[in-house]
């Protein structure tokens, strides 16, 4: 990790590059940002629970949680795309987690019976788990050394090479 950057600096980078889907993001940039989102989500959930706002939006989210999601969806997608670029993969790989939902939309009308719906739910859950694991592995892998088709390495490897 770049000794000149603290974890908070790494976590802020995706917000500073709000909608920048180009270039590369090293592991610290992405994973400190994810940890920051988890911490923010827990804090917002606690506040909503204390104030009594939980489940006000569609029975699932509180208004503060929904606001957090809406405020961070673009930088989250951009950071994920840049992280995948660092491993020399297209940012479109993020869509793999939506495959199970697309399957449900296509197959749902064909499952008229209760048993068919339960079977479909089980199959979709299994596919969703496999897709999530594949994406997680891609996000955890180290970036390619040197330049790749998405540009030169940034962050941790650049600082080490400059010294």
C-alpha cells in the first residue's frame, strides 16, 4: 500500500472519481471504499432503528438507507469497473450478478405451479451464489503488473515504482 495514503484516503478516492469508469483501481482503493460503505450502512441502519424509520420505503429500506444507496451507486459501479480493469477484465463483468434476476424474468411466466416456483427460486439462488463468487474472485485478484489494455497501474504500484 502507498505509505503516503491512509485507509481513509483510499476510501475517499472512488468518491473523488465519482463517475470515472476509465483507468485502474488498486485493491486498497476498492476494498477500503467497500469497508467504508459497510460502516456507513451499519451507522445509518442503527440511526434508522433508533428513530423508527426502518422499512418505510417499500417495507425494505429506511429513507436514509435509500439515500445512501442512491448517492453511492454510481461511484460503486465506477470503482468496481476500475478494479476489474486493474485485473485486465472489462467492467461489464459486474453485470454477472444480475444474471439470476434476468433468468427469473424470462422463466417466471413458465412456472405456473407452486412447485415450479420453488424449484426456480432454488436454482436462481444457486446461480446467484456462483455468480457472486466469480465476481468476488475477480475483485480480489491482484492487478496486472505494468500496463494493460486499460492503462498504466495506479496507486500502490505506481508509488512503489517511483521510489
